[in-house]
């Protein structure tokens, strides 16, 4: 079986100090870690749609599709091989070294993760993630997103956005208009892996409606990592909670993107 992932390159790029020092929350980007041929196979499998999908259409929160795997037999072959890397022990050890979070556990249920696909006019409002894996009773700590989008045009939107409210510690921030800033936008390019720490302060999404031409979708593979406990400093809202969204009308203004860093 051919190697599909460059562990040596990943190990050489891990910089825990830089990761933890990033604002508004820890994150890292890694490009070109996966073998090109396995990603091409995965893209074809996503296009074939021979797996169950959960289509979500809540305009104030999310408009997208995601896989709804109930068994590993439903996972397309190339996609399964990619997730075998991302959920494997060697990769988890690297993520622990990067994030300074030990004892990470991958998700055999793909709860909320798996294949994600967003079509024209899709969106993902600013949100923080759910705190808890309800089947396993574990605390969600890290997100990993592998983007699969060739020749992505800036005008199509769909950038991963990192947001910061003016008052981090206001529990009512999800229900009332406040001052928010988009700190960073990350282009969802092919073979780019985004890893970031998730907690009640890691606000993210993509607020601009996807403007890709018909037939072009924003594709990604997503997996989450958990631990048996988490620090209280990770929490603002009562635990456990589902993903908490902020409607665009409450957080996005004409000034929100001033001085935003754009990573292409």
C-alpha cells in the first residue's frame, strides 16, 4: 500500500509556541501533506454521492450538506483511508505535540464531522462548537479540516473566518447585536489542513454566501478530537451545549472586515 501522508513533513512543521501564540485562538495550517492521487479519488467519491447525507438548511445558522455515516461500510474507500490517517495514533501524537493537549481521542462515530459540502448560496454563521460528544461523554478540544478545492477563486467566498467579539465574556452575545471583528480569513484551497483549538471562545464560520458557479462546491473532510476532561477556562456557556450560532444581522457590519488578515 502506497504512502498517502507525509508524516516527516508534518513533524518538521510543528511549532507549538507559534500555534499557542496565535490570536484569536490557537491554529495552524499545513499544505500538501496528503498524496495527490488519494485526494483526487476522494473528490470523485464525494461527487458520486454514494453515501448518506444530512442536508441542513437553517438560514440563520447553516446551509450545507454533511455525511451521515452509520457504519464504516458507508464511508467511501479513499475517504476512509484519509480518515484512517487523521484519526490514527501517529497523527494524534503530532496534534498533541502541536496543541499541548495530551490524551486526544478520535471519533469513531464521525459525529458532526465526515464529508462536508457546501453549494451555491450556502453559509456557516459565526459560531462556537458543541462542547461534548454525547455518546462517548468526552470533551471536544480540537478541529481538523482538510480542504479539497482546486483553483478556488477569491470571489466565490467560502473562506474560513476567525472572529472576535468586543466582549469575550458576555454570555448574551449570541442574542444581541454587538461589535465583532473578522480577524482572519483562510482560503479553503486543495490539500490544505487546518487545525485549531475549539472552545467557547473560538468563534468561526463563513458568513458570506458561497458564490461559486453551478457545479462547483466547497468540499472538506472534517474530524474532531476529544479528551476526558477540559479546563474550566475553556468555558463561557453552560456545559454541555450544542453549537451556538450568531446571526449575521447581530455580528456582521460594514466595518467587520477592516484590517482582516487574508491567508491565500
